[in-house]
């Protein structure tokens, strides 16, 4: 015969404790430990050195991609200018030459700018016909 110990209550499914719920993320942030930093002999000097050594971040300019049409003779001038730059022991890309030309135009006086614009014939807009 089996005897039942009367001092211990029988274990049933209803007697199990309910599982604990995880605390919300906000509550976890509030309960984090605060860490006290170690105090060094010269904390202010280190902070000043870090602040002066790190320059402010400069935002890169946003790039714009575009296309345009030009006569083949003027396109060949770009190749000639690239060759000229190579002979002067510096490399120049097509985009760098165009940007340099824009800067040169921007630096001109109004009369010189108008003369440069008048020297360039107007083109029909759009893509060239297939040949």
C-alpha cells in the first residue's frame, strides 16, 4: 500500500505559478545601472585634446547626374585637353575639364562671358539621330 504524506499538498496543473511576463522595453531602459566613470588625474585635459583633434564633419556636396549633346568636333577638343593635361604631368577626366570650364566662365566679366556664349553656336535639343 502506498501512503500519502498529509503534510505536502498534491501537485496539480492549477497549482503551478503563471509564467512571468517580460517587462516592456521602456521599463528596461529605466532600470539600467548607472556606471560611474573612473576619475583620472587630468580628465579636462584629455577632453580638450579630443575636442581640438577632431575637426568638424564637412558634408559632401550632393551630386547631380545629367547628359548633354555636343558636336563631335567639340568632343574631340576634350580629348585634346586631356592629352595636354597628361603632357603637363597631371591627369584630367572629362568631367573635371567641363567643371574647370564652368569655373572659368563664372570668373569672367559680363562682356567676356557674353562674347564666349556668342562664339558657341546654338544646338537643337534632344538626342542625335542614329547614324
